C-alpha cells in the first residue's frame, strides 16, 4: 500500500510511504513567473500531476492501494488576504491533482495530526523536523533545511496509522 502525505504550501512537499517506509519525498513543483515587473513562484500544476503519477507508478487504483492525506490549511489571525488566498489556492491545486489521478484523499487539520505525531513535543516547524528524523532516521531527506518535507512525512505516517486503525476496527 502507498500512502501519500501532503503539505500543500508553495514551499511544501509530498511524502510517499510504501508499507510504512519512506520511499521518496519531493518538493511541491513550482515555476517562476513574471508579474507586474516582478518575479514570483507559483504552483506548476502539470508537473505536480506528473510527479505524483510517476511515483505511484503501476499501483492499481483498487480500493485501498493508494491513499493520500492532505493537510487542510487554515488562515491565522492577522494573516494577510493574499496569503490566505494563496493557502486556499494551493490546497485546491493539490485536490485537483489527486482527483485527476483518481487518488482518494482525506483532509486533516494540522491540529489533529500534530496532536498525535508531535505528542510531548512543541507544535512548531523545528518539532516536526526533529520528529521526522526520529521516525525515519535512515532516510536521506534533507530535513534540516525543509520543514515541508518533514511535515509531509509526518502526515503520511499519521495517515497510515489512521488507515490501520480503521481497518482493524472494521474487521472486528
């Protein structure tokens, strides 16, 4: 079984776990565009779909063979309107990519997965990096510089735990 964990931010990432082990983590594909005489990064939708499709390969789309867990981002108090729009846009782009590939996904609030995955630790980005390194010590994921990768890994691990618990309770 493949489980995808997705931090949908522009600086986010997608982690692929196969049978609980990290197979790969890739950064959100972006491209640089010129707007109003300035340059900015934006989501690269076609590259995003291609990257996911390449990583899931020939996994059949049978129920239970691939599942994605997508962080359901929310706005924070005093956050700018443009920033809130960008967060929602990113979430929608990831949802569209998963839907195009017919991959079922579950949206997870940050508070929910962090409560489980970061129990006894802080809730910040550094805590996410540290916990991902603890859970996946042999993975060469360059987590020191990239909390999006760490959070994607933790979301995938949370999702796998969630799926295992759901399957165990349904078979009782």
